[in-house]
C-alpha cells in the first residue's frame, strides 16, 4: 500500500531545476532508499516532503492529504518525522530536553495548566518523559541522557538526531544521510537501528544515503536520482543491474574507452 | 529516593514526577521559603527612609519587567530594544483610563489589582503586535524593528494631547481594606504589592519554563528550523514570546504608574530600554534567577554611584561636571566588563557558589 505519493513534482530555484517531474511512491512498512550523486536532488525531495520547500509544480500526497503547501510543523503533526543531514539539534540543551521538545504536540495541556503545573500538566509531562525514556532505551543513549548535546561526539549527535525524530512518534520517518561521516562501527550501529525502527516499531523509513553497500543490503526499494531526475527505481538487485544507474554512477562506457 | 532528602547530592529519582521538582532537596526549599519570609517581614521591623524604599520598589518592578525581557531575549533569543516602551504601554493604559474617567474614579482607586492586570493584558497585545516582524526578521534586523516600536511609542506620546504630550498624568491614591493608603505608608504598601506580584509571576514563569510553553522558546532560539520540524510553529512561538514579555512589562508598567502616582514619558525612553537590556545581561540572559540579580545589581550600583557623585560634587569645584558623568561611565563600564569577563552574568556566579557548597569539602 502506498503511504506517500510524489506526483510529477518539479522544484526550481530561478533557472536551476533541483527536481524535475519526479514521480514515486513510498510503500508503507518498507525501507525505501534514495540514492544519487551529489546535487542529484535527494535532499531537495526530502525538503519538499517535510515542507521546508514547496514544489513549484506537482503534488505530494500522504494518504488522502495534500502536503504540497503545508508547513513543516503541520506535516510533522501528521506523523512524518525527519532527521537532518547537517545536525540540527538544540545544541545548548541536554539530550533529554531535545527529545522532550519532540513531544511538544503530544503534551496537550493549556498554558493555564502550565502556569500551575499541577494535575494534568505534571501527569502528561511524566507520561511523555516515559515515552522519551523508551526511545532513549531503544537508541541506546542512556549514558548521554543528561549531557549537553553540543558536547557529544559527532556519531552520538547523529544518533540523537534520529532519536529525536523517532520521539515525535511518526508513522513515516525521513532520514537524511544518517550514516554520513561515521566510522565503521557507528555505521553498523546505525544500520541496526534503522532496521529495528522498521521491524520493531513498524515505521516506514525513507533513507537518503551515499553508502551503496548499506543501501543495497537493507533497502526494500531503491530510487536513483541524477540531476534532479528520477532515473530508476525498484528492488535493489534490479536497480543495481540497471544500465542507466550504472552510467550515472560509473560514467558512460564510451568515455571510459576513449 | 535517598534516605537523606535534605542533603541529597546525587540523582536518586525513582519516578518521573520526582524529577519534575523545582527544589531538589528539602534544604533548597527551606532556604527559599525562609528567604521569602524574610522579604515579607523585614519592613515591619526596620523602617527605611522613603528614598531607599523607593529604590527597593523600583528594583522589584524592574525585576518583573526583566523576567519578561529575559523570556523574549534570553530564552527565545529575540533581542528587544523596545522593552521600556512595553512597560510604557502598561503605564499609559492606566494613564488613559485616568484621563477618561478621572484619576480618582472608584475603578482606579479601588479596583487597582484588576487595573494592573488590564495593563498586563494590553501590554501583551502590544507586545505580540510589535513582535509580528519576528515572523520575517531575525537577529539584528529584528532588534531594529523593536527599536522602531520604541521610537513610535515615544513619538506618539510626545505628540498626543490626550497623553499630555508626555508630561505627568496623575493617578489617584488607592484604597486598601483599611481605607485610603496615605502618604506615610505609600511605599510600604506598594512594597508588598510589588513583592506579592513578583513572587506569583516568578513562580508562574518557573512553572512555564519547565512545561512545553517554556521549552518551545528555547527551541526557536537554538534552532528554529528544527523547531519547525518538531511540530512547533516558529513564527507563532516568537510572537507568543513577545506577547509574554509584553504582559510582564505591562504589569510592571501598571505597578510603576501606581507607585509613582503618575505617568510621564521620561521613565519609558530608549535610555531606559537599554538599561533594561543591561540588567538582563548583567543578571544572566536565559536564566530565571538572572532576572532578579540584574535589576538588583544595577539599581544598587546606581544608588551607590549617585551617593558617590554627591560626595564628589561637594569636594570638587562645581564646574567640574564629574558628578553627572559618573553614572553613565560606571554603567557603561559595568556592561563592558560583564560582556568581557562574565557573559553569562551573575546567575553564573550563583551557580558556581551553589555547586561549591554542594560538593564541599571535595573540589569536584
């Protein structure tokens, strides 16, 4: 079943076409990867889905809802969470506070309740603190719970970034290069987390990643972009054999011979 | 929970509700309660002259205003150079009412708590309105937008006959259960009103800051893109921050008007706005207790410098205008020194002292 449908989306900045007539569907419950060389439009697509950019042409549908012109906070409240490529954490706050901030929408008490902090506020805060703890446990962040995010290592910060998106309680999770710049062990950990997110938490995952080994191993579907165009898509083995994909990654054969 | 709830040094929480507490140990709470009790009782035993009582009341009112400024500039990271104008909006709300229904109308003299609240609400409305540029502007550009609000406010007051062109508009003496509050007990009475207001607002803001309504402020300060992705509307949050600051400023303005028994533009000028900003910086931006340290430090320093200047004026020849230069000089020096050596303000000293006592006799 399709959960997200990108229908003929074009995104242009002046004369530059970041995406041109992209059609794809994200199936529910699967890990879908988006790959392509630098500047291919992978992150632009993610930005369109999560509402940071609005497509110049075309539609993005999530179930019955149009996401095309919705704002990021609206989209996140529909159950689409996103982890950023460049770490965009609240760097002055602790890991715990960063994750609690992601529960913003779930803390349904009014400002007047908050002023007194009795009953409802206290109860909801405690409940959601429990939820956050569950995510901390899942992402194995226990030793870093109270530490300021800015003081943590890059690999851990990336993990907090994913954890924070997970804390939103999404049905669809967009991960923008969660393994970039990591060492082999951190990368293996992250791969395990991504698989667990899909298998244990039943969250649909969209993964933008450069590491082709990882992508081919864990993805159920792969889409390949080049210069803003979708040049191939389908099961990983089929994509790996697609001549257009090979051409985009390795270059034309004639040029190699010449 | 640890057996010793008085001196617990570590984290012994067993439930998430325990973690929500403001005071980690009984000792913390006891010290706080004792301190508040002292604040409430000392004027009964010691009688201060009106001059010093006025300074103390001014400090309390400034603290109310600075809590507001700290919320918008410290917590939400939106520099506001128009805070005195927001305080002025509160004060002029009361002044307008006095102009329309008369300064000794029963609504002004008897329903003064409602009037002060009204000042806060009008302040919040103006604050939110003046905060609208925050939807599009950031950093210095936003600061300039708030500065323009300050300028417009001053201009309007100066050029409107309804506001007496900025000259004093009188506010009547209020009534308490014991009858009219007379000249001799005026400052004594307003000390208590300001103190009660400050304690109530302080505790409310403390609560607000550990709820989602406080956390969202810090989120838009640290990273408004991420805040957006986490389900908070950054634009709304910024306008809300200005509204909150306007509310506290408005309350401070109402108190100011009642305590001075009059409203004049000279208390709400750009100079005052900058002084507010200095208080927030010296106290410690982004900390609630900094909102109390800052006004106390700056106002008391001001008082000392004034005394010193008076003394210097007697010793030195009269045409040396050292006395008038001394105040702005020390004021500027204090800000520069704080920005250089302790940008996190006096609140940071407080933190260091507290952790020292917590760890003593160990060093870390």
